C-alpha cells in the first residue's frame, strides 16, 4: 500500500501547548512509519483565545521539521486526524475518514462543563463520536476506558498504553539544566506538573515538605509554576525554603529535556502515563508517581506524605518501565489508518 497522506488538525504552539507537542510527536511517528503527515493550525490557542491560523510556520526540532499548511490540504488527504475542534466548514468539501484524538481527560472535561454550562467538553467528545465520518476515538490511557465508554459511541474507542514520546529529543544524552550552587542539594527532586482542572500540586508540596524535614540535603525544584505564583503556593514554598528544602522555582521552561536530565528523580501525582512521565523516563531519570502508574520506578499514595520518604530512600534500587519507541507508536497508528480507509 502506498504511503498515506495524513492531515493533523491541531493548535500550533511550539513549546507553548501540550496538545501541540503531543500532536507533533504523532506527526513524527507517522513519518517514521512511512506515511506523509501535514499540520493544519486551527488558530485556537490553549487558553481558548484565537489568532488567524498560521500557514507556512516552520517548527524544526528533534531532527524533524513541520510546516503548517492551508486548510485546503484537508481536501487532498487520505485520513484527517483531529486533535482539537475546527470550523465545520473546513470539512464539508472532503470525505476523508476522521480519527479523533481525545487529549482531554474525562474528569477535567466533565468539571469544565459543569462549571461553564455554555461550553461543551466531556459531552463534545461523545457528540463527535456519533459522526459517521469519525471512525475511531483514540486515547492513551486504559485507566479511562469506563469513563469514555459511558459517552463514546460503542466500538469506536481505540486505546494506546502510552502517548507518543520523541526519544530523539527526549534522551539521556545532551545538555543539562545548570542548577545554581546555592540551589543544589545532595538529592534533587523535580516537580513540574502544571495545575489542571482535575489535579493540583497540593499533595506534592506537602509531601516535599515532609520528606525534606526527614531527609537533610534533599532539595526540591519546581518548574511550570503559575506566573505570578499563587499566593497559597508561595506561602507553602516559603515554608519549604525555611527548612532548607527549596531549590529552583520557575514558571514555564521551553527546553524541558535539559531540565529532566539535571535532576535525580521526578515526583508526579499521576497514575497515568502523561507526556511528562514519558519524557522524564526517556531522559533517563527515575519517576515516583501515584499508585497504578505503569512506567514509574516507584509508586505510592501521593495523598500519604510519609510514603514519599521511603520511596526516595530506595529510588536508586528501582528501575522505570520500558517506553516504546516513536516508530512503534507510528506503526500502530498506521494499522488504524489502513483500517479506517477501508471502512
């Protein structure tokens, strides 16, 4: 079968949007599997504001380059992969089958819709799943299958164990973030999950404080904090600093691969394999995560701060799970594409 032309409808935002970074990884996976990916920018940013869709914008990173295309490319492809919404007028002149990627998490989507009744989020995925052209609804976390089963048309869920991670960009080889001497501990832990509708840093900071009190020399480094820092978190970090447990604390950083390589371990509240978990593992640092995480070297109940102490003490004796390559991801997507083209 000849290479398939795959259009990815996404939000263009290198180093700015997690959704874009995930869709970019999937485009590279398509390329590695022998298909021809195209990027189409919707102009809808992660904060729900809008700009004119970018055409001709080039993102060249990790030995792979993307140039955004005019929406008319959708009329000349074999499969359309939707990462986010686009105006329906973009889809009326073409009949290519659609594969919809559910980047949202069910609890976050549900809460967003409860709090903003003029906005559909959780039910939006259910609605589009019933479009005849939408052949598959894909997500990356088996843990969420029952939550999507309630909403998605039966038979259309397709589940991956892992999100797509670019192991060329995120690898153990390369430059490291330089930790200032005054911020360096004998053990250095990283916390870099942003606040989300379904999760926050409350338990992480309490755990960090508890562990630092028990383990002299342990320092915590925070990336991806709100700008400005929320007052309550600022107070919590001040208390952590008072006992000597606070190292670096910054907002969003674009070169996260350098950050991961600089620290001894990542501490995350997630039981699912998020982009951050996958990227950290690819960069060679140990991960401590919520019970159930299939990739982390150590799993604990993050709501029980005392468990973190033992997890850190034994982290060197544990190993992360194995992360599939981007090529393996692309080959699995290729099988899905070939299936939906023939439907």
